C-alpha cells in the first residue's frame, strides 16, 4: 500500500479545512470498511485521509429533535443504530433490517454517513432511509444544507456531495413513521449482498392507504422510487394485510415497467425484474401486518 497522510481533526470546522475541493486523492474516512478494501485493491490510492473518528461525540448522537424527528449522527455506527431504543421506537424497520446487514464486525465499525457517502447500490440502509423520507444533513465550507436520500445518491457509487463536504447526519421526520417494511433477496447467505432490496412505507387510516413510498434498491444503480406503484397504492383499501388484486397487479406492473434494473454477479436484469414483481407484494403484506 502506498504511504498516505492521515489527519485526525477534533472539530467539524477543522475537518472541513483539511479537505480539498479539487483533489480526488483527498477524502474523509469514517469506519473505513469499504474504503480500506478499495485501497488494498488499489482501486483508490489516497494522498490524504481525514479521519472523522475524533468527531464521534459531536456527530455520533442518536436523538430526537424538538419536532420529534429522529436524528442519526453521521458517525453513529450501524451497531449503535441496532441497539438504540429510539431507533426501535421511531423507525423499527431499521432495527429489524440491521441484523441481516453485513456482519456484526462490520456493523460495529461502519457508520451512517459512510454508508450513504459510499453509494454502493447493494447497500440496504440507503433504500430504507429513502422509503422513510429521510433527509441527509451535509456540512461544507459554504455552510450547511440538506438533501433527500434519494437525491443524494445520483448513480453507481456517485453522490451529489462535493469533495470538501461531510455528511453530519440523517433526519427521519416524525410524520414519516407509518407501516414500513424492508425485504431483501440474496443469492447466498442472508447477510450477503442482495440481488434485490424492496422498502415500502405506508401512511394508513381506517383501512385505507393515504400515502405510500416504494423504493427499489440493490437491483438498480441507486435507490429508485417507483411513482407508478405509489400512485396505485394511494387511496387503496385493505382488509388485514390483503390488498385488492387489481391494486397489487398495478403495483407489480409499475415496478417491472418503471425501474431500470442492472445485471451483475447477483443476477441478470430480467431475473431481478421478476424478483421485484414477487417481493413487492411480500413487502406490502409485511408492512400492512405492522
């Protein structure tokens, strides 16, 4: 491995000052679970890494804000999310999904901000957060801004982040807490990279779906909302966990027609399209079951 400079700032302004907006060999590093693998394979050769571990106290909190929104710190580890009573109470779909995300060693190191900034299309968390209408908090030399998760990730390993910006956290609105579920399909072990991830979030009242968010991940180059499926679900009635057959068929058709599926080691695009037609109904059933 080629030698590089490792800086360990103690404050956010200090960290931002160590980044460069025009040097691709300078990057922030959180848990480093993905970046270190890229470095070992010489896919990425750094000149300088800015460690965010020293910002853990400031950026690692999991808390509620004044409006009751759930705030996840950018340096909070996935294991911290998994163990958090606040996450379990306000976004239980995350708690249920995390034990099947990678393995326990990785979850104790990998961070929320790193999972989003890396933008690996096979990761589970961005798809779930997009379904929960989460917004990413971003800091840079010009100040702070926020972006919806589904706008942050723009393509295959690509984001809307500038090189000198840092993800400081994620906010999940209190109003987004509906009937949510996430199901992934893997070709091997349960914690392996998924061939498909489906997340749904339904706002329901008196046996009626008032609003819906449907997001497909892993089978695409970025988490992808399916507007046709959301429109088909809006206003639909259900009994128990059962939707009208015409509604489910409209949703199946939408996820098959609107999403650009990609072929990779987990399966062909055609295979993933068929997986989505099957698993969207299973995910909706799981969400309606609560």
